[in-house]
C-alpha cells in the first residue's frame, strides 16, 4: 500500500498531468476501496466545504478549481460525480481525486455520478482513453470496480442534501436511501438509478425522463422530500 510519502509524490506528479504507472493505480484503488467501503450511502459532511459539480476529464478545469478554492487539505471538498468521459484527461482527473481521497480521507468526499459506470464509460471515452494510455483495459477495470463503492449522496451538517442526479418516487426518506445496496454496477432502472439520473424540471409532480433513465420532478416533489428530511 502507498505510504503518505508515496501518495504525496503521486499527487505531485498527477498535479502535473502525468498518469501513474498501472501498478500504482491498482494499489491506489485497493486503498481507496478500503476507505469507501466504510462510508455511507448518505455520507455526512461537515462545514466549511466547497461543493463541485461534473469534471468530465477536464483536468485543467480541476486544477483551476483548486487554484481558486484552495488545495486540500486546506480546503474541504465535496465532488458530486462524473469525473470521467468526454474530456481528454479522465485518467489523470480521476487518479488525482482518488489519490486526494486516500491522502486526506476526511477532507475529500467523492460521490458517484451516472458516468461512474462500466457501460457508460465504454461509450463516452474513459475506456478508450485507458486503452490508449496504458495499452490494455486494466486501469479501466481498477477504477470501474472502485466506482461501485462510491457513496450515492451526501448530507452537509444534516441540512443540505447533495447528489449527482435527483430524487426517486421509490425513496421517500433518507433512511430509504441508507438501506440501498450500492455496491453494484449502476442499474438501468430502480431507485439507485434514479438518484444518479433524475433531473429537476419546470413542472409539477413526476415525469418520464427524456434521457431514458430516472425521472424528472418538480419543485413540489423537492419540497415534499426536504420537508420529510427536516422533520426526521
């Protein structure tokens, strides 16, 4: 397992957009899995924290984010998924975030997005990038196996509910979310899928998502969920 000194060297290299050797990626993912398996479907997060949306392989946007917000561990971060695909630097982006999670586990929270998926990454670029940069699919497998362990949602100071996608008609309370078995590939339907795929919309009630997974939901649904959340 990487020591703190090893991790510091790896982070320094990754901050320069240099991919890690395959063996180092495997060791890093093994260590991250041991941390993530202890986290919750609704992971508690303390303030102050900087909340970040999709990165999608845009490594230099991530570096700019750190430049503006501050580097870990001086700044606490909550990342809400979609670290890979579309951009040209998915390997370096997700490697850096996982390395930071392992090095500063209480300062960095990384959630799962709908692109942290075996099926989606084979379509939108991460799989091909791993083949191009490593000559095989091993690194893709290390990371996609790790993605199964990422928390689904976070709750900041028991007040602010954070997740990649949206709500589910099958999940009325946080306890319903806590009861899900998250350690699996993102399913094509059912509550776990909804958390990663659903979208808020300018409507009332629930609607069918045009994306083919999850639902759309109106402000009334969000208000109902948050009222139940506060009342518990």
